[in-house]
C-alpha cells in the first residue's frame, strides 16, 4: 500500500514537472527555428531547419556586454546591501525590546499588502529629487529594503537564545562585534537564500528600470530586450534568442547554488 501511494505521488510530481517544463522547452527550441517556422501550421516543437542565426544576430546587433555589465552591477550591489541591511534590521526587531520597534515592524509587513505599482510614483519622486534619475544608483537605492528579507532574518534571529547574547556581553563583546562575529555567521543559511532571491529579483526587474533609466547606455538587460520589439513588427527569432541569452546567468546561478536552494531550511537554528 505504501509503495502504491509513493508511486502515485511520484507520478503526480513527474506530470507537474512535465507540465511546467514543456513551455520552457518549446521556448528554447523555438529560438533555433527560422522565422518562417514559428507560426506555420501545424505547429511543431522541434525545428525542421535548425539555425543559430537568431543568436548571432542578437549578439551582433545589441551591446550585450554593456547590458550584462549594467545588470550585474545592479544585481550584485543591491543583493549585497539587501542582505546586510535586512540582517541588521531583522536582528534589531528580534532582539531589542521597544514598543516603537514592534510598531515599525508591523508597518514594514503592511507594505507587502501593497502592489509595487502603488508606491512607484512616490519612489520615483524621491529618486528624482535626490538627483538619481537616469542612473544605476536610482535603481539600486529603492530596492535595498525588502520586507521579505527583514521578515526572514527577524524570524531566524528570534530562534537564537538570548542566553547566547548575554554570555557574549558578559565576556565584554560589544554590540557590533556580537552581531558581526556571532549572530551573522549563525544566519548564513538565510543570507544565502536571500542573496539568491535578490539576485533573481534584480536580474529580472523591468518596470522600475524602465521608469528610471533614459540613456540607452545605462539600460539593464530586461529594458534592452524591450527595444527589440518594434512599433509595427517583432523580429521573433532575435527576440527569442536574446531572451534565452538573458536567462543563462540565472541558470548558472541555480547550477552553482542548487544544493543551497533545494536543501536549506530557513527554519533551522538554535531553539529556546
């Protein structure tokens, strides 16, 4: 009976995996089709004529090196600052007792109930008045604070016994040293998870860079891809090939950190 139940669960998971991977596979294989095959009937998943002309045209027509560099700067810098700021904020919410901290934490959590589009106009005004319009810092600064990251660290640090902190203070450890040398290493799993999520968020971000950036030389990858879509026609082979190229860094990120992504337990830690 257990074997039958386990087999049925496995089959369901395989079916779900196939349902998810099928459009991705179609998307990748379509990038190797000439334009005449993309909309010809009957539709076929495998190209009748394999071609890489879309990739060569996309790479030669667009300055991918510049767009990759801009997006990498935004993703890496934002991720590093997001992890640091979220860890410090979550630690303060978890270990310092003050009514205004609890109220502030509730306000931060309340922002998760607001669509991003609601706060974009006010964020844009702040970025413009700070002189960060049409610059990469204008994309980075508003993206540093994330309610998700703060909540993750706050919940994690809440599981660390206060006795550990008191013992360190008795030994003469300062608050900054206590956080950097004791608390932050304990939260390494959360740092890895949040870093991976943040890299993915920033790499795929489109709306905010589209609002802030005006100079094509500062475009991030997703905004640059939008320029492939013309007003009257779309070069589908080039668009599909360029989109596949833009996905490669995220695929590489998953391959490198797949163990952390699949196995990390964000609820692990010391229990009271």
